[in-house]
């Protein structure tokens, strides 16, 4: 019947989810998922890369939806550095310092030990 993201962490990732469904006797049931890891585990048969998602119901506002569409927003750590982009830059010969400055302009790297 419904998949509702009920809580998001600081990076916007879904960390709590409620699933409403009808059981075999047509009674409404509720399943609550209470961790980001479990959200990822429940929504994908092997493992969802990221819980940075938006869930759409189709048709919109249907009593019993036909389809749930998950729209992703990346599968990084949620702090602004694209892992695939950083890998691509490193494969093109960029050094770590250049990659950090690309993703975090104005940052300063310094040795602290």
C-alpha cells in the first residue's frame, strides 16, 4: 500500500522506513525499518548501494499502488566527494591534493602529526 521514509540522517539518507501492506487475508500490516543499513537491505535483493533515495508511488495517491519508483541521489558517503569522480580523476593522473581541492574548494590540507 505504501512505502514511507519516516526519517533521514544529516546527509539526507533514509534511515527509517515504514512499509504498509496487505497480508494474505487482506488485512493491513505495518513493517518498520529502523536503520539505514536495514533500509538498504530490505529495498534491494542483494544490497541497495545507497539510501539516498526518494520513493514515488504510481499512480499517485492510489489506494493500492501499482508501482513504487526509487530515485537515487548517489552512492557516496554523503559529504560532497563523489567516489567515482575521484577515481576517474586519479586514473587521469590527478594527485590526492588536487582531487580534494576540486571537491572542497578553499580547503587547506596540512600535516598534523
